[in-house]
């Protein structure tokens, strides 16, 4: 019984890790641009398809790297063509534009890859299982946990110790004063949006062997990513990590033990946080 519970907790870490990689991109973008990016789930979906297309030609790892690079480049274009021109407009304008972009990207996926579901095979070196306390656990899922941990540690070190990380943290608190000090906040923001969308592409490809690829696959991950961002605190990196891990466990254990309430519990958690701590678990800054 204890071993089976451990396996379910590990599965919760897998889902929580994927949620973290997706939602931390939303956190970074909101922290700099103050934009609620409704297209983020579709970027996750496009990343999965791009990774799938590259992987069928050049292998799984090339697909992971290629999806991250392609989506990062798309992020720079998104910042220059949407976020930057609309930054002084009513926030609802950006919300509507990103929602329209969501629909455009779904139609693009329908046109390029078709409506039928696709699947990306596991990389050959990770097709086996690992014994954990006598219970088999897929090696690929352990790799997902490791990638999420590496993303978290890498971003934390980058934000804490690098010069550009200092600019990111300063811009998230007071972009005007940061710009007065000589920092090119537009360039910093473009970099951050590129990282955020690149992480969406990375997570989409990593999730592809675990999920069925379809043009609508970004919808559910977008909803739960927004829950993570709200529960953790808008713009909070550490809050996103805590919330993603918590919701990953709630999602997985809920499906096993209380399937009738599994989809409802994350929303109840979000409502409770909004009522008792509107700034989220960790406040509102990167």
C-alpha cells in the first residue's frame, strides 16, 4: 500500500513538473509585460507538434531542442507584434488579441497536422522502467521530473545571480525606474517572453509521449496553468513552483481516490486562495 502510494506521488510530481514548466512561462511573461497570455496553451500545443515533426526526422532530443528554439523565436515576434504595441492599451485588448491568437493557432494546427490525434514514441533509451522500493516506475517519467527540477534550478540561479536576471527582477517591480537607470526594458521583456514561450515549446514536446497530440490539447493545460499562477501568486516564480507541485498531487491523487471530485478540487483551491489570500501563496513578484 505504501509503495503504491509512493508511485502515485511520483506520478503527481510528473504532472506537477509539466505544469510548472508551462506555468512558469506565464509567470515570467506576466511579471514583465503584465499580460494574461491566453495563447500560452496553444503555444504548448504548437510546441508539441513542432517537436513531433522534428523528432520524426532527426530524433526525440532534436525535437525537444528544436521546439524550444522555434517557440522562443515565436515569442520574440509575439512580444514585438502584440505585447509591445498594446502595452499602453486597456489590458482587455491584449486579452482579446491573445484569445484570437489561440484560435488562429488551433486552426493552423488543424491545417498543417490534421484533426486526427498523433503520438510521439518514447526515446529508445528511456523506454524501460526503474525499480523503486520494489515497484516499477517508467524511466521517462523520472526524466520529466528531472527536467522540471533542472528548469526550476536554472531559472532560480539565472534570476538570482545573473546581471540580466537582476534587470528582470527590477523590471517586474518598477519598469519605469529600471528604464531610467539605463536598462533596455523592451529588450529584457523580449528575452523573457522568448524564454516563456520557449518553455511552452519544451514542455509540449516532453509531454507529447504522455499525451495524445491534438489541436485542442492546450485547453486543459492552459486552465490548470492559470490556476497555478493564481494560487502561487501572479508573477511569483516560487509561488508557481509550490502551486504546481500541490496541484499535480491533487490532480493525480484525486483521480485515484476521489474521481468524482478530481476536476473540481483545483478550482476550489483557487477560490479559497482568492478569498483568504488574494496575492497567492508567495506574493506577486518574480
